């Protein structure tokens, strides 16, 4: 097309909102190399760092969410919202986007609300099985809503809701390799069952404590463990593993090549964030989910249950770790039949072309051709 496209993007607060927005922007940029993008984020939040690192411009709003823990902190919230709406309106009028895409988070509320009020077509991408309040509100004005879970039309208007999956890192799709080869690359025994434990980029103390309690049982089973601890617990756990003398445990503060780790695993233990689950559905390895209980409106538990109900995963709550973690994990590890069933059932949720299909739908609905 002759006219240079201008796209407004907004999503932030957590990686689960930011990275899908960046993935969608990159896909549009691939098709329209001269397109101009502007992200709107929340000052002080991680998008103000991650978006520029990906090569996109971002403008920050002084917006925050409702603080349930300290009600006095909410005194300035109406003023912040009003100033954010005003700044978003001014920015959008100056930028004049052809359309706007929101992926949730504090800033996407005022940004997309004002875009819609100014006649800009808006699109919403929801990562979780329990939608955030921002996306639920915006869906009324949206031209289309893209979800990562089926049967979301009881939250969003049915006629404009599309189950297309979550945009995820391309390397998770392209770099998965054969299991034995992955084990060999990691220096693991290809004949031993291998468990991968991931607690997110910061790690999970719940998972770390669960493994600490069961190191001896792991050794007795002669299973291998790739254990991503996060930064806070890494040093102390490294000492514990050395003392235990278990060579079959690979302790890692952070895993850069997740595709290789997923490829090597026979079984995965993970938190239940939306993007983590989307990656797990691509890896298609049997998984034990331990949802983070303090996520907004307990949405990680809802994400996990969507898979559990399809026999695509097992779940243990934080409060059940001592009683159920090891026994539930062994139920998976000791039954090849169950592992095969879970892997097969994960395919239902796998959406390898999510990003491309979302962009296809946006462009088609606006009659924009590359």
C-alpha cells in the first residue's frame, strides 16, 4: 500500500502483556517495513524498558492500578486516570494511528478507550482464560477480540471473538529438536527420564522449596532434573545441591535457550502464567502446573484448570505442595501411557501461527493489503 501505516500499541505491567504486543508489532513490521509504531505504557513499569529494547518508541502515562492492600494509596487514582486520558487523547490526535491494539495492563485502558472515542478501530488480545478488567471493558468498543482459550464468549461479544492463541517467541516454535539430541547437548543421559522445572524469569520459591524437600526421592528414582531457580534462591540452592552430591541435577539461575530445555524434558513442572502455558502447549510435554496464587483474580489457577479439564495437565496448589507435589509428579513420571495422553491433549491448545493469524484478521477486517 502507498500510505505509510501508523499503529498504536498498548500493553504492559508484566511480560505476559508486553511480549505479545511486541510480537504482534514485529509481525506487522515484517509485512510493512515502513510502518510507524507508537507504544503507550505506564511510567515505572517494565514496558518502558522492554519496548525500546525491541526497537519501538514508547510514551508513558502516570497510571496505576487499584491498590487493594493499601486503600489510602488510591486517593490519587482518579487524578492519575484523568491526566492519563488527557495525555492519551493528545498523543493519539497527534500520532493519528490507522488502528490500535491492546494486550492488557494499566495503560491500555486509557490508551484504547481514547483511541476508540476518536474513531480509531481498536483490537484486543487477551492472554488468560479469565480476562483482565481492562480487556473486558475495552471489548465492547473493539472491532475484534483475540483469545488464547476457547469458549470465551461469555466474557466477550461472541460475533467478534476469535480463539487464535497467544503470540509467543518464535524460537520456541522453530528451535524445538528431538529429545535425545537435546539431552546430549545438555550433557544429560538420554536413557534417563528428565524433568524440567521452571518458575518464570524470577523463579518460584514454592517450586524451589518443593524440590528441596524431595532431592533424596529424586536421587532414589534416578531421574534427571533441569532446575531453573531464579536469582534470589540460586546461591543457597547451589550449596544444597553440592552437599546432596546429586550429579543428575542441573541447577540454573536462568535458562536462555528455553527451546532446548523444553526439547530435553520428558516432564515439565511450571507456574501457570498465560505465556508460559502457551509455550508449554507448543512443547507438548506432560506438565504439572503449580499456579501462582497471588496473580490478579487468581487467573493462573483458571489457566491451569482449562488444561486440567482436557487431561492436558495436572495441577497442585501452593497450599498442597507438601502433601501432593511428589505424588502427583510421580503419577505422571511413572505412567508412559498418561504422558502420551497428556502430550496428545496439549495439541488442542497449541496455536503455532497465533501471531500471523491475529495480524491476518486485523488486516482483513480493515481491508488492508500488504
